[in-house]
C-alpha cells in the first residue's frame, strides 16, 4: 500500500536547492564512494582463502562462538563445515570485528610464534582493508559511536533499491517542505532528524555491532515536517492499494495514523528485517518536534502564501482520478464512458488505451477487438509499456491477422527489445507468410538477429542475418 502527497507541484520560483544538493550527494556517494566496497571485500576474502587462514582460525572461531553462547549459529556452522560448505563461515570470520579482537587477545593459545609472525601482518592488513568499507567506516554502530557517523550514516545506502526508494520519498515531500520553511532551515532540520533517528536506533540496542546506514530516518523527519506544515489543510494524495489506484483530497494529518500503523505492524510482524524501524520513529518524532518549536518561536519563518495556495489541478489528472474512482466502485460502464470522453478530448495514449482495454475485457463485447487493435498500435512506448503490450498480444491471437502490415512491422520491431523475442519472431513469420515487401522488413530481420545474439542463440542469429541480407538485396533489385 502506498499513499503519497501530490498537492504541490515543483515550482522553480521556490527552487529546491538544498533538496537537489542532498539527492546529488546521496547518489554520488553511492556510485563513487561505495562502488569500491564489493571489490575490497572480494579481494580480502580471496586473499584469506589463498593463504589458508581458515584452517588455523576455525578452531578459534568455534571457541569464540561457544564463549558468546551463540550455540545455534555454532551448530549451523559446524554442519556447513562438515559438508564442506565454508564460504558463509569465512565471510563471517573475515567481516567479524569482534572475532578479530578475540584473535588478537588469544592468539598465543592457538598459534605458534613462527606462524603468528607470518600471520599477524597480513591479517592486520586484511582487517584494515575491510574496516575501510563504507558502511563499516562511516556507518553508525552502537558499539563504536563517533560524532561524525551520526551524519555520515545518512548518506550511505545498502543497495540501489535502498537508494532509489529513499530518494523517491525525499523528493516527493522534500521540495514542498523546503519551500515552506526555507533552504538552510530545511537542511538543518533534515540533518537533525537523521541524528535523532540514529540516537533512537542506537538506544534500542546499546550492544549492537550492526551498522546503521541510510537516509530513511532523516526522510521520516521530512515526512513528519510535511504533515506538520500542512496539518489540517486539505491536500491531494495519490494512493495505490493492490489494483485500486487513484487520487483523493483530505487533511494532511490523515496520513499520520496510516504511517504509524504501518510502522508498528512492520516492527512486530517482521522482527528479522534489517529495516531500522526505531530510526524511522526517531526521525519522525524529531521532524514534528522541530517544526513545532519553529512555529512557536517565529511563525514568520514559514512561507504562509506557499502553504495556503491551492494547487491548480491538471484536468487530465482529475479525469484519470474520476476514472479510477468509478473502477474502484465497480461502475465499469461509467468508467468506460469517462475513458471514451478523455480519448475524444485529449487523444489516445498508452495508459488510457490500457484502461479501456481492461474495462472492455470484462464483457468482451463488440468494442473489445477494435480497442485491442488500437492499443497494439499506440506509438512511442516505454520499455515497461512494451512488456504489457506483449502480454496483450499473447492473450489475443484473434487480432493478429487484423493488424495492418505497417502496424505489425512497428509492433514487431518494438518486441525485439524484449528479453524474450518470441512474439517478435511470431510477428515476423506472420508478415513473411503475408509476403511483406516493405523495405523496413530487412531492418526487422536484423533486429531479430541482434535479439537472438543477446540470448547466445547463434543458429537463429545466423539465420536472421542471412534473411536480412537477402531482403536488403531484394529491396535493392526492386529499386534498380
């Protein structure tokens, strides 16, 4: 379930300079600084295995886990050791800072002086290399708190989806908050929310060695600031709940119980998750507190005109909202009438054509086949739209031969970009059977050859290369 505010459109008269800088910094840190982490880890583990340190350290690791009373993990690791599957064990041993400290303290009980003299310098180098990995060096850990990490952890992310998800919600709420409270105040409140999020997470487990990374705590603060700024003002929300999609207007604070309920449910139902729910809570509380204090101290610091000005609603967006509302209430005939009116007024686009197709698919009346044909001929599609169109094509074999030669060529060439060229090849063979002599047919064959090359199907790649050459030669003879 997703509910996000869409009340304010990006307005460059209130340029979100700090927001842009924050997004850019997060992206640059991920792609330029964090991009070297994997290489460091792989190199350290490869060196560790090549020097066969595992054979010497495994008995020490067993003792370490016994003393920690981590008997379940020890049992699992012993089973893996007996099966010869030691990769996960090695990864834990190499990355475990507490185990390295245990080794340094107890090496005399396990290593001979000669072996220690050879082992110590290289193992120290490997440990230092791993300590330079971004989330270890600059993540926030309760067991190793530093003032700097309360800031630096906010700009680190675990993977690309973690980064994209956080930046999406930061952008959705951030530009409106920055316009409402000012650039420098927004930056200060953002960072303070992230610091509060870090404290909340650390306080939930003072002994934790797991690093906290990510901007989600600070972004929770921004979301709270958004609600605190707009409070009871009716704003527009976009919602997506399974197949129910649409817009509604309601007081900003309406989202508050949904947010709190979701966090509480996730905290109790997903206890094994690596999501820092306490950080979310800490950031959210900090965001509300900071806006509250600012409001009490000086209300003039808020851009009241921006906050109170209602957004001009895009007529097409409102028409789509009305269509989704009718679908949600199962008023399919009304929704279809609204779709037809929108097409007549604004023209046919892929999203509207897809809605009409799905509505007509319910009854499959006389208008269903023409609507399917119209959908299959919508031009200039994005990759995700082509994927949806491929399913429509496969679900409706009755319309295949009703496509014009030109429409079939365009559709087939779009299908060649898909992961599987099955539909593209099917269309090509149908056009070939119809005796297609369009000059673009040789281009189509070349695109099919490239598609099969991606799949390493050299047989079909060679076949369609030959067909493309034959068609091109035929077209040249026709011109002569």
